[in-house]
């Protein structure tokens, strides 16, 4: 599963999102201003946004620290990781 956290240098919530995801393996952190093509590709309109890409589950977005925390707290095994 590919995991991309899209952030901004001026976003105070992005700091919290990075802390929530600190133990997440294979996480790419990308600044949205420097990687505008990713924002367009995944339809990102707000930061922080965690995008997960999986052949089985497809593309999912988790916008905001509450949703990102839900992602971390959900079942450790997803269809992508079985």
C-alpha cells in the first residue's frame, strides 16, 4: 500500500498529522506547494490529507487529523496488506 501525506509549511494541523503518523511504515510526506501534480492527481483540496493507494481497495483519502487518526486506529490488516 502506498501512503502519501500531503502537507503545507503554513498548516499547523500538518504538524499534528505527522506526529499521528510517525510510526507508519512506508509513508511519503509531500509538501502540496512543491508537489502540485499530486494534489491534482488525487483531488486534494485541503491539508493535511493522507492518500492511500492499493490495487484491491483503490485510492482513499483521509482529510484532517481526525480522519487520519481513524486510519491509524482502524484494523492493522487491510486487504492490501494480507
